[in-house]
C-alpha cells in the first residue's frame, strides 16, 4: 500500500493505479515517508534503489493490483459476492463503486484485521456495512467454516481474490485453500498470484538474488508453481484457467503507455472460472 500511496504523487496520466484511500490507510510513520516522496527527485531515487535490489518489484506490484481491479470491475454485474483472501490494507472494496452493492469478506491474519479495522473507523467512522472483516490462519483454520459462520454462502457466485499470499504458505496450506475453493458456485471467479517454482528452488535467479536471500533463503517464501502446471492444478479442483499472465505482459498493457518502469518474471497472476463438477 505504500507503493500505491506513492503512485498518487505521479501525474494522473502516468499513474498505473488510482487510489485516493491508499495514503489514508497507512500508519503515521508510513504517511510521513510517503509525504517526503512527493518530491520527484526523491521518488525517482527510491524507485531506482528498489529496482537495483529487486528489478521489477515496483512495477510488478502495481500491475497485479491494477489487473485485479480491472477484473473486479468487469465481473461486478455477474457475481453475488467478493472474498479477498489475505486482504491486508487493500482498498478496492471501498473505492470501486460497482463493488459497494455486493457483500465483501476480507480475510487475513488477526493482527492485520485489527489494524485495518482501526484505519477504516478512522476514515469512515465505522467499517462500511457491505464489508465483513474476518481473522483466520490459512495454514491451521478451516476457511469454509469461518466464512460460513460470518454469512458467506458457497451457493453464491463469488469473486475470490488471493493476491500475494500463496508463496507464504506451505503446499498443504495452499491445497487446503483450494479444497475450499473446489466447493465454490459455478461461475465464480478467482484471481491469484504465485511465485515461479524455478526461482524458489534456485534454478532461475531472474536477477533477484537479493530477493532470494531475503524471502527464500530465510524460509519466508515456501510455495511456488510453474506456468505449465497451473491448468492441471486448477482442473483438479474444478476450475478452468482463463489467463496465466506474466508481469512483463502486464507491464506492456499498463505501464508502457504511461511511463518507463520495469516489471519482474518472478511472480505471475492467474485468472480462472469455476466449472460444474
């Protein structure tokens, strides 16, 4: 969200993501940091340093947020609910007008949910009525039970967002989530990101040696996939692959028309539809 807040300092015609709420969602220290970056020379220096350590990370994170937002808008008239798994401080439920008519469940670790609830109350006075915040541990708690107890019905066509989460889980945790998603209503949608397995196992560094040392060598990132395995993986759980997009492709779509900024091949994003079983 810091990246997205910084993005608002660019002229509107150069922005990849428009998000007037991003800055307001941040804690005070982050707000002060973002405020300094209104100076273009300092902003350019920070992005340059980020790109030096992890080439393409800035553009990749912006692209995935923009892609998911576009899909939510496109599908908003065809779905009955939205479930954001690992929502963090994501603001799309509060700034996409066509989503405001739908019930939205935002699921995350308890400390993130508590922090977000505080921010939302500071901004709106209360958590908006169409949103339910739900605390869960993906590796150890049952997602279906937790969502059902808070009112979500699997009979409703749901847009599931799973952004920037799968790499932090064990394979068991990922499959447990897909066991839940296997029961989604026909016509439901899923947008999720994954880290490439060849990077995770050290076969392809993609100029991300610093990121490998920070996330993989320390055991923070634990799960990865390869593009050629995604379709069959989804089929096993009753989902049909529509797109498996590299961030380089997204950069050509979203970044190139606006400004110069690299992306990264380390992470990809999948868009899928639930089939009948």
